[in-house]
């Protein structure tokens, strides 16, 4: 593990009240003393002081806070310099820390040091990274609990349960020439079944609530000129998309973020789906189909003032084949005009006039997203964690076959693999390349 003292700006770029420059390492306090020409810093006390560069030119008046290791985020000596917000001031102080002996931190290096120094495990590190980019208040609450170790405790309990069964197997291998007592085999099966049930429940709940972590994606689909762009503008409350009576005006997907209830969601206005008349329109329609597949919720829009035709039937067919296991809201639009749309295959959830009022649709979207967070299950928050649990379940499943045949070496092999997979969620020690890749996705100063 690198012992250099590292430095980075820990706040976002831009104009604000304050910016924070963070240092971590053995020389953190010495560098702070050098920049401030001040010798006395008490741990965890805010000290107002001037900050100078190597030429003793005043850069700013700032607050310096010293955290003595191991009582800090990284478990090393940490200093935070809170200066006036702005790109130039913060960069000047950052440069001064480098001139004084620090080096620039790489992305995620502070969290990586916290991990290697035993302050956090991987599940807590991932929770920190995702909390910064949380897309809803519910997600932030879940991630805050994970930072306190809720997932770690769950994983450790599962891991200990597998090890408990594995211990029976390892002891029994010494008596491989004798038949195992039937009640011992049944006990091991019962314990593994309980662990399998718990993991399956967590896995299904996590996949169902994936939009809660990543931010829900809502795709508006329909044939050309049914009012998709008008609906997008109404949801955003400003004219983002061009609205025209000319079919095919929207020739590419348009994405915007909007907050509904406690959720920050991404709404995608798709190109009208029909037989393409040129190459550009064809590409736009292909992207529309991708938007359906990638979305969590699909708003299927139909024009109440027009007779149901082959293009509407095509929309229904495409939704059926591309929106499996997704929530689809069927909406009849332009209800202020004479009703002409009839199709017994569709049970409409809402009837709206997108140019007038879409409060009912907003309410329905909010309810769908709120229901997603009704479970109290521990939640897996990354694809890496989900894959580890899937691999664990696969190994447990394989172990049952070996146990039925009393092939204890093979049985123990699969359980050992399951233990490794579960450990990889919290603290794998053997894969530095994976750790570098994961922490490299963090922002600087974190």
C-alpha cells in the first residue's frame, strides 16, 4: 500500500460558499503547518488561519481541521482545508499542497486507503460511492444504512452459515469409507436450503428495486404524432421537445431528468415507431426500441382522436416483445377531441390531454416508484454484488448433487467457492486488479 501523502479537492467544481481540499498521509499535518505558518493544531478542532503558497504569498483565509489517525476516514492523519469556493482559489491551494510534498490523489484513492486500513469494507465503500449519486431519498436512506454495515452483517451471517455446513463436511471426509448418517445429510441440506431461500429473496428484491439505486428510466412510446413530445414537455413543465402536426418530427430519443415525489427519474421521449421512410428515421426507431428495453417503466401513448390502425397494433406487439417484466402504463391521449380509438386488447390506465393536465400520470408514476421500496429486505446495490450472490446460489445448487452422491470432496469444493463469492462482496484480499478498477470509478477526493 502506497504511503505517500495524497491531496485532492473533495468538493464539486464550480462557484460556491466553500471548497474543501483534503490531505491524507503521514505528512498531512506537516503540510498544513507549512501552508499556514502555524504550529498548533488540536485534533477535530476548526482553526481559522491564513494559507500561503511556497513563495509566502497569501492565497486565502481558510478553516483547517486536523483528524489524527486512526480516528479519520482513511485511518491515517487527515487534514481538511475549507477555503472560499471557486475554481481558482481551490486549485491554488491544491498546487500549494503538492509543492509542500503531497501528490495528487487518484480517483477513489481516499476510499481505497480506508478499505486497506480496515476502516470500511467493499460493501460500505460502494455505498459511499452510490450515496453521492443517489437518485431518490429512499435510495439515500438505504445507502446510509449500508455505510453503517447492514449489508456487511447480512453477508457475514450467510458466510458463517455456509462455513458451518462446510465444517461438517470437512470432518466427515475423514470417515469417507463409512456411510454418513442420514440425519446429518438432512441437517446439512436443511441449513443450505434456508441460506438459499434467504439469498434468493435478497436477489429478487434487489433486482426489482434496481431503479431505486440507478434512477428510474421512463420511456414514452407510441406511433408518430400521438402527443409524446407534448407529454414530455408537460412532465418537465417546459418546452423541451419540438411539437408539430408533422408526423416524424422527433427523429431521435430525447432524455431529460425530472423529480417526481422523492425520485429523480430520467424520461425518454422516443421517435414515433412505424415503418421508416429513410435511414435517419430508421436509426431513431431502433433507438426507441432500445429505450423500451432499457427502461423500468413504459408509458404507451395512443391517440383517442384517431382510429386504431396497423401502427397502433405494431406498438402493442413491440411492447409485448420488448417490455417483458416491466411496468407498462397504457394512456389514451387527446381526450378533448372526439373519441375514435377503439381496441378491446387494451385496458387503459389513464385518459389525459397532454396539453392540459398530466397530474394523474405523475401520481401513477410516483405510486409505482414508491411501491418499489416497500420491502425491508437487505439490498444489493451493484451488479458486482448481484453477480457474487448469483454465483453463490449456483455453487449451493451444485453442492446438493454432490451431497446426494456423498461426494464430500466435491461438496466441500462448491461450498468453498460459495464462501469466496460471498467474501468478495465485503473483503476479498486476492484481487488487486478488481479493487483498482472498482475504486477508480470513484470521484476525486473520495
